[in-house]
C-alpha cells in the first residue's frame, strides 16, 4: 500500500497553475526525492500531502485515506503519523527546544522523556534544550526541527530542505537522518534543490518542471556503515 499518493493533482494559485496533473506514489519504506527550484511549488506538495491545502483537482491519499473525505480529526491523526520539516522552519519561537518536542509528542505513546532525551543527544541539542526556539542559530533550528520530525517514530517523513543553513553539521545530519530512516524502513519524501543529497538519500528522484514531475535517472545511494 502507498503511504502517500497523488493522482492527477493540480494546484492553481491566482491565475497560475502551479502544479499540473501530478502523479506520485510513495510506498512503505520507499525513499523518493523531488528536485525543484525555489518558487516551483515543492513546498505546496508538503501542504497538499498532509491536508493543509486542497488541490484544484485530483486526489491526495495519505495512509490509504483520501484527504478530501477525511474530517479534521482524521487529518490530525494522519499527520501524527508523519514527521516533517518545513522550509523556513515551523518551531514555536516562544517555546524551548524541549517544549517544542514535547508538544509534538502530545498524545503519543509512553516513554516521552526517554525519547526526547535520546533525540536531544543524537542531534547535539543537549545544551540548547532549554533555549527558546527564536534564540537558536540557524543550524540549531535545523537540528531541532529534525529531532521533532522523528519524535513520534513516524511512518512517513516529508523533509523540505531539511539541512538548509546547517553548513557546519550538514554531513553529520545527513548521516543521522539515514540511520533513522533506512534501517527502520521508514518512507521518505525529500523536497530539495540539492541533487547530490537527493541521489544519496533516495531511490527514486523526480524533477518538478513547469508544474509537472519528470523522473530522473535512478539514484545511487551510499550504504550507511552504521546499518
């Protein structure tokens, strides 16, 4: 079963057709990348995928459920099975790093404190746990957003430019994401301008051009030594 599917999805903003009859399926455990230039509409794919926007036509199915038929509570439950980072960030600035993680885990399974402590350690955020999100450096924000994306052990990750601005630690962050995605068989939809990153992390790569998806040559992934 596909964890995420777009079927004939179009999106119109104003008078412009931003997305045009997009067809895409991401199966359980699959890693798929979409390459797109700034302004091409890749961030709208994330919003459509989790029901924060509705297509002009076509259907978006998340975890086997058509989002157009899902009520608000159902969409929230489906989003809880996804981990996300959004380009530009979406942490609540007046909350600390740890509070942002706790909020993302609200209503989740037990063991919250241990899980959060482990993620703070893995993403080198122990010293910043009590720091307000609006006081973090760009690199710290990226690490906190990634930690939050994993906090509920998601079935599907949707990462929009996840390492943008985290230049000093981008290699370590990439390795950490790989360790948390590949061995666990999590599905990944990566939205990025970085062709090298797409090739290293994903099995299928598409390019978004003039609102349409064009499949690229098969990606060559690098095995994770830790796995």
